[in-house]
C-alpha cells in the first residue's frame, strides 16, 4: 500500500513539473512549445487553452494529470490570469 501511495506521489510531482514548464513555454511560444516541453518531461499535453495573454495547460504522466497557468506579461503586479 505504501509503495502505491509513493508511486502516485511521484507521478503527481512529475506531472506538475511538466505542467509548469509547459505552461511557461506556452506563454512564450504557444502550443507547439507546450507540447514539446511536455514530451521533454515525459508527459503528454492533454489540453491547451489561451485566453488573452494567459495560457492554461493540462498534462498527463501515466495516470497522473496536472494543470498549470502562465502569462508572458512584463511588469505586472498581482495575478494576471
């Protein structure tokens, strides 16, 4: 049981890291970069949505999924997305 829980935690962490890097790449260079960064992190881009200057991605690593948002605005304060 503990092994399964540990494996799920590792999968979840890997998915979140892939989502974070994919979202940052997407904010700078769009969906192709998000997909490439997901693959580079051992994940698959499941969903991509751009709303103005904000992007949101959903990636999967095995059974684990994670979502992240990013924006490429400079000099903004607070939450832009």
